[in-house]
């Protein structure tokens, strides 16, 4: 099951929101999110903002002023 960090910022553009969310995520986890989800009507715009560095998806459940960032689980190697 996937875990998502929800990042909200009702002020500013989608460009600002995505950049802030990914920067915050990187500072917190030391890596990029496994995927970024935006409201389905903002999908094309989000792809233009983030490029191909992160998988982007759309969902009707994600509000226009938020993004969901997938947190990938770190799996321990055998014997650790």
C-alpha cells in the first residue's frame, strides 16, 4: 500500500506549490518523491512544471490547492 504526504498551499500558482512541496519533501526525506499527484484537471500543467524527474498522476480526490507526494518505503537488505 502506498503512503502519501499531502502538501497544501492555497496561495500562489501550481508551479509554486509543486516546487515548494518537492523541496520540502527532499529536505525531509533526502530524496525525490516516488510520485506526485494533483487534481486531474491540473495534470498537464503539473507535468510541464515537474518534467520527467518524478512520475505525475491525476486524481479527482486531490484538491486544486494541494499535491500528494508518494513516500517510498525503504526496504532493508537481507541480513540487516
